[in-house]
C-alpha cells in the first residue's frame, strides 16, 4: 500500500516539473514579502525544490502513522477540506503539498511547545492531484498522500 | 469588526481551537473578467496562534489556501478562561489580530 503511494508520488513529481515550465510566466508577484516567509519555497514550481528550500531535503519516507483526511472527489477545487494528524514522535512541522498545483506548497505549520500534531484547513486545487502530508519529525521527512479528484478547478478565472 | 472568528474549547486537558478569517486570498493568477486585467496577489502569509501569549502554532501559507481561510488545531493544556490569540499578516503587509477565551 505504502510503496504504491510512493510510486504515484514519484510519477507526479515528474509531471509537476513539466507543468511548472508551462505555467511559468506571470504567476506570483507579491510586493511586500516578509523576511520570515519562505518566498522561494512557496513560489517553487515543483515539489522537490519547494521541499528542499523549505525543509532542507526532499527525501520522503512513506509512513502509515500519518493520517490525511480529504474528499475522494472535490466538486469545487477552490475549497477542499484537508485534515492531517500523526502519531509520529517529535513532530516539528506539518506541511501540505498539492503535487499538481502551479506552486505545490500550500501550507507549512510549525508546531510550538504543547501543540498536538493535528491540523485542519481548506485548500485550493487547480486540478485532480495527489495531496501530500509531509511531516518533519526528528529531522526527517515522512509523508502520506491522498488522491483527490477535482471536477471544477480552483485556480482559474 | 475583526476579520477573525475564534472558538476554543478545552476538554480532557486538550484545547481545540477553530478559527475563520475573512480574507480574499487572491492567487495573482486570476483575471478580472470585465477588464481582462490580472487581479494582483493578495493572500495571508503568516498566521500566529498563541495561548496566554506563548506561540503554539505558526502557519506559513501560500496562495493555495482557500478564500476566507479556516484553521483548526489542538494543543495540550489550556483551561477555561485562558487567552487564545490569532494574528495574521498578508503579502501587502495588512494585518489583524483577535483573541478569545477558552470555554
């Protein structure tokens, strides 16, 4: 099961690379960018460079200790509820990555003292894609993915 | 009126916080259908959640967070009456903050 997901993930990574070039021009142009905000990671067009830039590595170990809750089919890609929780010890950050979005990195949550590794939010998806929960724990990256089908994209206009 | 709505409740030593923020969360890739002009990016970049002034969770967001973002998280500890604070800053430097008490 887990190795299967990993395969999908690797395939998706290659596809994202090509997509990134196609969607390259005129994407994000935030004017006043904060120093703390990882601009490079959030503007990265492919998953590996986003993860490398944000977390210093893109080596993901599949883990069955991460639970990701998202709909199988999202009617509206503009609002896709995602919940992530994990039993892994020593969780430092929880990251949400949508493989086929123009900029795959959606969110990064840094856990402070006392915070439980459980976060829910709503994300936008441009098209059907795998949504990855990437957890940084004890200096290593773990991930679990979930395929979400989108019937109406959330990034177009 | 504040752009943030927060609900926090404590149960069995764990506090659950849910919040909704009113924000357009523009990606910068959409076109205005009437003028054909691009709508500039306008999205929240950082959300800080505090418990009695101490940071519990920091969220760094990209453009892929939905309009009027929803966030929920949990933390250990927290009792009825404790202060929960949420603040955000967006890419234009606009910001807002609000706080509530755990119920």
